[in-house]
C-alpha cells in the first residue's frame, strides 16, 4: 500500500488530525488534496473525513478555533487556522427524496467504513483517502488507476444518477483532472440531461466558475456540453455551432470553434487581469461573439441586398461578415448569464466586454483621437479590453492560439494608454459644486451640463476649470 510523508502537510492540517486522534477518532485526507499529492502538486484545498462519536463532540473539540457548522445534518465543520481553511466532515448516508440537487435526507454515520463513505463520492478519482495517522493511501474503487489513466468514472452508478449536478461536476473536472469520460458514465450523464431544470442555478454557476477559472483548457469542458447533450439548455451557446464566419479573418471555421480558441486563450492570461475583472473576463471571452448568430450575412442576404436587422448591404460586402455583432451580442449575453446567476454587477461587466470588444480594432484602424480612448477607458478598463482584443485575435489557429506574447497592435494600443492613464477613468475637473458656486440652481440639467464639459475635457486636456465652466453653462 502506498504511503505519504505527512510531515509535508501544513502544520495546521496535522494539528487538526492530531486533536481528533487524541480524542479517540480517525482522520482521513480526502478530495482534491489527495489527487494533488499523487500528482506531486501542492494542495490548495484541505478536506478531512473524520470518525468521532458525534457531531457535538467535534464542535466541542474545536470550540477554541474559528469554525462554522455548515448544516448539522450534513456533518460539515469549516475551520480556519492561520488563514488555512480546512473542511471537516463526518461520513453520511444520503437518501434521495426528489429530483433536485438538494432533495436528499442526510444522516451522519461516524462508524461508516472508508469504502462505504467513499461510495457516495461522484467519481472514482475522488474516492482516494489518506490515513492521517499512518500516511497510507486507501483506494477502494480503483481511483488511482483512473487518475493515472485520465479517466473520469462514476463511483456508483445508482448513487451518481441521483444527483444531476454531477453532470456539471464532470464538465469542470474533465479538463482539470482527467482526459476522457468512461463511456458508461457518459451514458449516465446523458440520462440526467432533462433534470437540469430541477437544479438551483447558483450550484450550476459554481461549476461553470470552476471550469472558467481553474481549467487550463476550458474548451474541453465546453465540448463536453455538446457531447453529453447538456448544451440544449444553453441556446445562446448552442446556436454558435454552424454559424459561419468570414474565412479571411477566421480560417478556423464557425463561431463555436472560434469561441473555443478564444476561451482557451483567455484562460492563458486570466491571472494578468485585475482580480475584480477575472471572472467577467472569462465569461466575456466565452460569450463575446453571441451576436454573430443573428448578424452574420448569408448568401440569401446578398441576393436580396438587405442584411440582418434591415441593414442595406453594399454589393462588395463580404459573405459571413457580422457588422454590429458586438452591440447585438449584449442581449443573448445577458440572457445566458441570467441562466446562471443574479449577480447584476457581474452581468453588467460581462455584457460591457461583449459590447466593447471590437473597440480596440475600430479606434486603432479609424485613427481615433485620445479622447475616444479615454471614453473607452471610462466604460471598461483599457487593460481588460486590451486582453480581450488579444485573446479574440488568438482565437485563430494561424495566430498562435493562446499565446499571451503574441504581438497585437490593437491590444498594445490599449496597454500603452492604460500605462499612461492608470487604472481609474479620467477624473472630471468640473463638478456640480462649481456650477452652484457660479450661481446656478441644481437640477436635472446639471448632468447634461457636466457631461458636456467632461466630454470636451477628454478631447482637450489643456482646458481649464474656467473654460469648462463656460462650456457647461452653454449646455444649460
């Protein structure tokens, strides 16, 4: 039996295990940390499965620490020691009583065997457990072999099929922990597709976030959606397949293929983004061309001379171009995000990236003045939209897919100006108090006046406060 040197684990984790051992209990390291140990990586998440007489005994044992009980029925205690977060759970039996992810009645069983406790885990690679007293690895369901072979396999077919969220667990685990899905497991997942409406969207959202924020190649998980049939619930994404593009600019093929490349490119550089923009950036990269589905020019459009949304076409217009797809993509982008979350700020940031993703190209090729770049920076940070522009360019097999070092003029124009302007939008010189001081009564027209002054300020940074006041008064 394989053994690990537990002295390599953080002192805080070993301290928790020692305290349980001294109280007459057993502790096993489970979950992703075991996979990381096997792969000789440094674990980031610490999950301990313990055996004590009762949940009450566990709470008393760690009463002196910062801890939180996550539902007594689930037998989970979260502990934080020196910023090390540790999840402690008691083995439990889950009894299915409905169709949704939460429709279970749980009963803790601290005497359950390691094998039976592992049986309720989704995939065999997650059934591995390390005895914290001996360092011995327990492998009751062949998870070690599946891990080495890159196979995602259901631990117990009956229990697996009871929780439809596991289909989305497969989506994000496949590109992160495996290479292929066992065919019988894929069959189980295909049989769970119609249970999607019973899932709480916040739990599905968590799995999407893991795919986009942790996978090196999110496209593998996205392709899984098509393979499994789950894509039927995400029509905005599904419709990208078969939507053709102008081959001069997109030799990779349809919009779906471009989306896959672009999302992988975004994953390459997501750590370069400001933390508060990273998640929106990943969703924005994935959704940026949703508008092409309705705005792409077809042969029928060219025959009639009228394009999407009644646009009159120039006879020289290229087939499969999609003018206006950036603006029109906001509507399906917002609809897609609302399937996953009610987070208004995130949805706003994602749709802003969709709407603005062509601006670095338009401003660069159109010889725009500095004021136009400053306005763009007010709508979305130039470094964020610069990376979006670069990843959009990398969504092409000829242009170094996923290469963050690719030389790209349009994105570089964003980065150069971001270095000059800084992370915040240009501050307005003229404020409402200046209008009040000049004898004007506050009212709705103040915004019009101040916007007019600010607009002029962006085009001419040499204007003084007095000159801007004149502009504002004229606008009043």
